[in-house]
């Protein structure tokens, strides 16, 4: 019997009830949306993360939420990727992005962390920038206010945009699992 290909989707966020609705936890919210759609229970504790696995499009899907704080997410990702012997091409990291307006998403095959400390830690621990990522726009903070902004709750006007973006990001992840990164970029990135 053939072993299905494994795809791992990592959502970045901060553990703890006080961070649940914050802008920085968009990655966790996308994982929650995927878990609901795919009927995957993401509560198993392993690799200093919460994870769950299931199947979609004839592939084994692992959903991972690192349970260290955002800036230390890389260790859990590296541990899980090593355990499952994942090629980086089978890994997708979902994160918030202040450079994108609320509600926009952008999918990339590789690149720098773009100022995102959680993504920077993942890149450092895996030793490569060749990691696919899906960024969900949360909008720009005022000068010098980034820390408070990302750890704050979205403005009322932004909430519907972010809800739509979470759904769109979930759909983009499903496309990535089934068809790969190039097809996902072609379909979901703005022209």
C-alpha cells in the first residue's frame, strides 16, 4: 500500500486566552478554519505545539499551532518537520502581515521574513528561506506602535475583512495541498 504524501500547514500565533482575538493570531485562526473544514482535531500536544492530522486530496495533512510565543515558533516547526521527514516544499506557514491591507492575502514560494519575527525564527531553525508562506493582511500600525498593534484586537471596521481573509486563506491552503504552490499563487495572489 502506498504511503500518502504528507503536507504540513503551520499557523503562527501566541498561546493563551489573552491573545485569542488579536491580529497576531490570524495564523491560528486559519488553522482553526482548516480544522473545522477538514474535521481535524488540533489538540494533540507534541513538539511544543498543538497538532492534528487527517486526509485531503489523497494526502496526509498535518495542522500545527506552535505553543511557544510567536518569536520562538521555529523550534516546534523544525521538530515536527524533522519527525515527519518533510521536504520544505511540503510545508506552508500561515502568518499575519502588516504590509498588506486588512483582508488581502499573498502566497509566496520563498523569501525573507519581511520583518515578521515568527517567520524569521522558522527560517532560522529550518536553515532556509525556501519555505512557502501565506500572509494574511492585518494593515499597518502607526509609527513605533507595531508591538501594541499586532497584539491588539482588530478595529471593528476591519473584522469583516479579516473574516473573509481567513476563509480565503483556508481555501488557498486547500488549493496548495491539492495542486501545489504555483497553482495557488496563480489563483489567489492579486494581479
